[in-house]
C-alpha cells in the first residue's frame, strides 16, 4: 500500500472516532462510526491473501448490519421523542435496540460470532487496531446512553465473560485467543457500567494498556500460533519473561495490574447486593485464566534446551523501536500498588 494512502486511512480512523466523541447528535455519531469502518477495511485486506479478504468481507457485513440497526433505532428514537440528542434516549425499546447494535459493533456475546473469525484472518497490527481503537467510539456511545434498567448490561456482561473464557479453551491460534480475550474483558466493563461508570472507564483503559502490550510482544516475535511461542527465547529473550507476566495480568492474577479492575468490580457488585452475580463473574473468569496459563506454559516451560549452531536472532542488530512497548509492558505489570491513587484520581 502506498504511504499517502496508508496515511490517509490512519487519519480517517482518527477522524471517525474523534467525530463520534465530539458529537451530541445521533446522526453525526453514526457517521463517525461509519468512517471508522470504511477506513479499516482496506487495512484489513492490504495483504491480498484470501483469508484477509474473507475477514474484511465478514467484518463489513457484520458492521453494516449493526450500523443499519443503529440508524433505524436512532431515527425511531427521534420520531418518538422529537430529539436527536444522544443523552435523550429514554428506557424504551429503541434504547434496547441501540444497545444491542452497539454491542454487535464491539463484539459482545451473544452478538460476537464474527469477531474470532475476522481476527484470525488479519495481520497482528490490524488485529491490534480492531481490538483497541475500533472499540472506542461504540463504547463511548454505550457510556452515554446508560438505561435506567441495568438488566440488559448485566446479561450482556455475564454472557461475554462466560463465552470469552469458554471459547478460548481449545484454541491454538493466538489471534482467536486474543479475540475471545477481548470479548471477556469487554464483558467485565459492560457488567459494571450501570453501577459505576468511572470504574468501567478504568477497566477499559487498563484493557487497552494490556492488549497493546500483548499484541506488541507478538508483533515483535511474529508469533501467530501457540507453538511459535516456544522460540521466543531465540528472538527476543526478555520477552520470555515479560510476555507471560502480561498474560497473567490479563488473567487478573495479583500482584499484577490486571487484578485491579476485577477486584474493584467484584467489590462494587458486592456493595450493590449482587453477590451471586459477582460469584458467577469470578468463577467464569477462571476459564480465561486457563488459556492464559496455557500460553505462559508454552513460552516458559517448552523452550528448546539446545542452542542452534547459527547466530541467534537476538545477537543481531535490532530493527524494532521498543521504548513505548517497554513502557506499556511495565505499566501492565506494575500498577497494582497505585490503586489508591488511581481511585482518588478517578473519584470513585
């Protein structure tokens, strides 16, 4: 792809999300999401491989369906209320329809079936954009339209946590595992959104941080299959230590950063007298923890005991610019002691 075209597509991604963030009108917010969708499709299919073209086509059909539903629900809401303002969305069937359309946009269960298949056909960089940047605009709209009845968010959240953990059980393709990981983490965010919006915001920020760190590690080693993780030591030895810690942080194990949002969410659910719901969410997260431990095992305990005869890749001059990756990886691992300061900053 020519650099000017590539730059224009990246700028369009930024423009679409910024337009949605700056909009208080449903039609302008919808336009921003559509610009996002149209900008990422060429990035998905730029390799011209049949699998990439198939993934881009599936993504287009899924997003077109969600966009049509969102536009129909927005027009219906304007018809019933006389307002196009995003915040003027009462607890009506149109509000539920808007929520389901946005849930399909970001891949929440049970509207998630497109997500793993699309991720499997993408490059790691395109998968990183799909798992992080493309979630922001729909999540902003969901954040804005919180209904008075939280049952729909609770249902979507619990289903996403269960499906995200269960779906990644027997996967060996890293991109599919990352897709199910994304579904599970967004489920935690949606689950708590009705009860504590600042905590939902903290959850999505930490999710973006951890996901960026993990994708960056896989991009550096060009790993796309679970078996390729065992050769990480010969490429970038430090990743043999840092990547398992990132995975365990995604699983929510203390004393890593990923434990913070799950701990605070379970605490908040308990305060709301939703102890059974907190128990279901905690037990369902064990499914996700299983495949994170499986990946960590593949990296640390299945390494080859013999050194190859040739020069190891890590002894050659590196071509990667890694300071930002080092910063995000450190944050992914070490932020838990700062929990009181973060809670005070976000005014819980």
